[in-house]
């Protein structure tokens, strides 16, 4: 269950990274809706930071669970 939740968090973070950098919403593009949106510069910076943190979290998805508990 933890890896499923982490995978969804990473997907969401990558989506925010795309919104922050390119103002393009991957989830909306795939599931229907408005995929391009205008954002303020500050919100785009925040979206990009969240996305970068999600990319950093990829290492936890593949980490050995026994090693993570120590």
C-alpha cells in the first residue's frame, strides 16, 4: 500500500512540475479537461519545487524496505 501511495504522490509531483515549468497539466490532458492554464510566477515556482521533490522521492520507491526501517 505504501508503494502505491508513493507512486501516486510522485505522479502528482511530476504533474505539478510540468505545470510549473510549461503551464501544461498532464492529468487534464490524459483524462480530459483544459490542459493549458495560466499561473502566476510564484505559483509556478512552488509547482516546480513540488515536482522536483517528487522526482527526488523516486529513490524511496525502489529502496529496500528493510534498509529504510533502520
